[in-house]
C-alpha cells in the first residue's frame, strides 16, 4: 500500500511512524515532511500553503497511484485538499472544506452547536476592531472572558482576559502572532463565557454517520508551568485521565461527538475524518470549547502509541464512509505522557537554527517526534522522481531500527538534525500509569541537547493529586 501523509509537524511524524510499523504499508510519502519523517518516509518537496498547492498535490497523488491520503494539519483542510483528492478519486481520510468549517470558522461552529443542542459556553460574535474594542469596554460585559479569532491561527488565536485592562495587551499579542490584522474592519472574533474546570480532549474517528471514540487525553495549551503564560499550539499531553469515567465518556460520545456528526449529516455536510472536541468538564457537565477537524498535536503523539488496530485500516474505512469495515478499534492499556520541547522565545519569536543531539542516548522505548526540524543529508523527492527502494537504517528517535527509504545523499552516514524554531520535539514515554510514564519522560529529556529550549515540568502532574 502507498500512503501519503500531508503535513510537516510532530503529529505527522507520529502518523508516519505508526504507518511504518505496519507490514501492509509498502511506501510512505510525506508532503512536505520534516527531519523526522525523512527517516521513515519519502518527503515530497511540495507546498500545502494554498488551494493551488493542494490541487497540485492531489494531482501528484493520482499520478503516483497513492492508495490512501491522510491529512494532518488544519490548513490544507481549509484549502479544500480533501475535495481535490476526492475529485481525483484518491481515497482520503479527512473532512471536506465545508465540513472543516467546524474548525476554520469559530463563529460558524458556535452557531452550529446552538442549532444542534451541543453544550458550549455562552458567546457573542463581533466584527471589526473598533466594534470589538467598544464591546470589551462596555459596562455590561463581565470578566473574565475569552476572545477567539474566527479563523485559523495555529493555536495562537485565543486570549483569556481577566480584566478590561488586559484587552489592548491581548490585541498586541494577537497582531504580533498574525492571528489578527491590525485595525481591519473584516476581522471577526467570538467573545465567550469563561469556564472553570478540567480540560479534556475528546477525539473520535467519524465516517459520516457513526463515531469510534479514542481514549480520553489531556493537553496543556499554556506555555508555562501551572497553566501560566500565553496560549500555544500545545506544550504536552497525557492519556488516560482519572477525571473521565466510562459513564462520562459515553455521555460525551452521545451528547457531543455523535450529535455533531449527525448534525453535520442533517445539514447536508457529511463529516468523515477525525473529529476533536476540546472540552471543559464543568459542574454543569462537559461543554465544548472548540471543535478541531483532525488529530491534535500533541494529542496524536500520545494516542497513536496506544493504538493496536492498524491506522491505515481505520483511515481506509473512514475514507470509504464505513467504520464497520474495520470492526472494533483496539487500544492498549498503557499510559503515555508527551512533553514538547520548544525554542526559546516560542510562541512569539524563534531563535536561529540549533543542532539536536543526544537522541541516541535515550532509554529504550522512549519516542521523539520531530516538529520543527531538518535532517542534513536528506533529499526531498521532486514530484517527478520515481519511488526509491526501501531499506533499514538506525532511527534517530529511538534505539530500535525502523523501516525507511533510501532517498538520502551519501553523507547521511553522519546525519545531523537541526531545530528550526517553534515546537521542536515531542518526547513520549509509556508506562503502567501516568506517573510511571511521566517519570520516564522527564528522566530522559535532559539527555537531549537542543541549544536553547524550553518545556513544561508539570505535564501529567494533576493525576498525582
């Protein structure tokens, strides 16, 4: 089987890694990929940053007889890459552009939830910077509250405002991260009720009518320990959690995940792919903070090591619109903890590229999924090149050998990984409990040398209390 993975982050590295473990998968392409995926897949020198880019990649997949495409990030979904793949007849796991509006328009998603009775915080949609400022300065607005940019912002488009005085500082950060366009009349935000509780990520495979739940997972969006600092794309995650009982998970499946998929179907927009609900477990029950339309990052990095059913079989069933084709999806009982190493200055700025060293010194079984990094000596395939022959070579993210391809220059005998900014690596360990996995991951992180890097020291700590 030939599989194309679309994206370039640690989530896509985790997807590629999972596929590489399957004897049914002969060839893996990754577009555009990164230094980690280059060890296991054939990176394609093709962009996914615009609709024409995505159309070109879909054409490439058709011409190269790709058997399955798996979309990682939200950007290509918003550009309609699934629609393009479907037009070319390439089986693809992911929602269409219309269905992915659940993520790329926060305002539309809120209205969808109201329409279909899905519990979520109270909200108001406001357009134009002057109108937004006026609303936030209004005497009838209660703080704290949450401001969310309507479009995609790479996990940096939300701000928690605890007082009226914090609004301008928050706008400055949103403009600096390019989540907002300064003084634009077109900008739209959702002003949302602030909720207290435990945050949990609920993810499920969806085939347009049914869902198959993944285990509950908790991620950490704040940069600093104790949930302080700015919001990020995610600084770590763990699974499972004691805060979710089987009964609560069944309620979330029926009242949120299934209701969303069936609501999309009734609106004439069948949803196929991975559906992700960011939840707050409140005293009034679980409420949806946001919907995402793909595997989370870093949630994927801790969930996929627990998955026992072949990922490509699940994705084929999703693409075909029939989860029953794959049968019950199985997960192992191990806990997993993942910690993100980010560049010093993330999320507002990036340092110059830094070498990554020490990965060969990690304990057996510890995984490292690469986010922002390049592999010196690896050559990305051009769209017209033929498929190289698979080979076996020592992996750079663990001590065990892994299947990979030989699209490498001769100087790969001395490979060098370079961190290029943002979220650099996700270090993942498994154990019989979250505490055991947590102890292992934090014991191994100091062995990795990335120059100036920052990471949270409290991932999974709440499970100890």
